[in-house]
């Protein structure tokens, strides 16, 4: 087995510590224990806390004006300054929003949501995120 490492009389398969490549035929992701969800309480600028590597943030349905940004803090003890956060918008008016990480540091990230339309929108959105952890 090319991907096996002898450890006495048994073999340890899928040892990727220090590996240069990780390949999968189907999926690479997080277990259910690594995922969670949280909902904003008051408006789209309200900070949320979710200490998981992957999750869903449900925003409030508060209005977001035309061509307007709003930024909120994701508090997460698993985030470090070397990580990358992948985000997408699920739900709402298709193509109406951009979402991105505007600042990242130890224990938190600032997430900016922008309404790119010419009108105000009042939609509760689900923002999916995943942390790609750096060392």
C-alpha cells in the first residue's frame, strides 16, 4: 500500500500529517461535530458567536439599502490570523448580494455583506462558511 506506514504488526492508513497532497474521490469536509448554526438577534450588523469550523449564519430580515455594505463580527475561537474563510450566500434574491471576509484575526473575523441591487432588500439570508485552517 503506497499510503500506508508500518507501525509494528499493523498499518496506519491515511496518514497525511506532513503530507504534500490530499486527494479524495468524492468529498473532503467536516463531520457533523465540526458544524453548527447561529442566528443574528437584532440587525445585520449584530455580532454572532459560533465555535465551529463550518457553519451557517442566519441574518435578520432587517433592511439593507441599495448598494450598501454592512459588516458584523463572527466570534469563533477556532479562527487564527493564518486561516482562510470561504463564504457564500444561500437564499434571498439570486445575485443580489456579495459576501466576503474583510478582516481576520485570532478568535474572530469581520464579515461584510453587500446589497448590489438598486433597491433596499429585507431578507433573512443564510451565510454558509468554512474555515480552511492554516498553520
